[in-house]
């Protein structure tokens, strides 16, 4: 079962990401169902699936199901996709392809999905820790840094402007998630590399700003963010030992 699953996934990844130039994607968006690259793309998937399964006739029906469904899903995406939600449509498209692959594998090798793991204390603890280190910590940091952020905004700093896409928030979330997993896998050196990388990127902003309050704001935010990531990871490991 696992071999077939990996074969089908590998064929999909090569066909969708390696052997599909941007030129093809743009052409499909412009000409939709009339685009020749839409069918070239499906043909490449067919060839890859046949090659990777060594042309075994027992998988032929499943391969045809994957290729036809792939073509249908791509056509639907082309017609319903809105530029504003392109990222959401991209992930939905990939999830549908993966779902079809999972169904095909199940048809050949029926398997059971163990949902009981979702109710175990270990899984619930992990979800709680990840949410705490990401979104909960983001809100806590925003509250703690309100004093400095208001002062900087009042002084109309050129570097701190209202950002409608919340880039800083998501950078902080990713930063704390990296720290969390570095501590969990006992790779403390990774935190040092992360801190060094952030310092390099921030150095230019701080040097050009020549603003003590801005420097203090960034340093306090960084230290608090790193501290929360480490604290959440240590609490997670401590509770995990008890379970």
C-alpha cells in the first residue's frame, strides 16, 4: 500500500510542480478549456503514472481515474478561480488531487484511518501547545507591546506603518513555531541561527532609523517572542513527561 501511495504522490508532484512551466499555467488561465497545455499537462501525468508503476495493468483503471479527475479538477479551477482568492484555490486544488489519490490507493489496498489518536492526551497537548505558541502568543505580545507601538505610531515613524496584510504577525508566528520545534527536538543551535538571521535582516532598518524607541520596540518584541516560544516548548515537554 505504502509503495503505491508514494508512487502516485511522486508522479503528482513531478507533474504538477516540476514539469509544469508558468507559461502553461498562464496559457490555461487565458484560453481555459481551449488551452492545449491543459491536455499536455494531463498527458504528462498519464505518462508519469504509467512509468512509475512500471506499466502494471492492475493499476491501469486507477491511473485513468486519477488522470481524468485531475483534468476535471483543473478545468473547474480555471473557471471558478478568483484572483483575490488564488492561494485558497491553489490549496483546495491540491487537496482534491490528494484525496483522489487516497481513494485510488484505498480501492487497491483498503486501509483504516485511526481517528482515535485525535482523542489522545498527547495529540490534544500538541494542538494546545501549537495554538498557544502561535496565535495566543501573538495576541499576548500585542497587548504587552501596546505602549511602545502607540508611541512609535504617534511619532509617525517611517518604518512602522499600518500593515493590512499582517505580515509582521505571521512572521512572528512562524518564528515562534520554529523555536518551539527546535526546543522539542533538542536543537538549540537552531535558535541561535534564527536569532542571527533576524538580526542581520533588522540591522539595516535599525541603522537607518536612528530611533532609540524603535530599536527598543524591536528588541523587546524579539526577546518576548523568543521567550514565549521557549516557554511554551518547555511546558509542553514537561507535561508530556507526566502523560
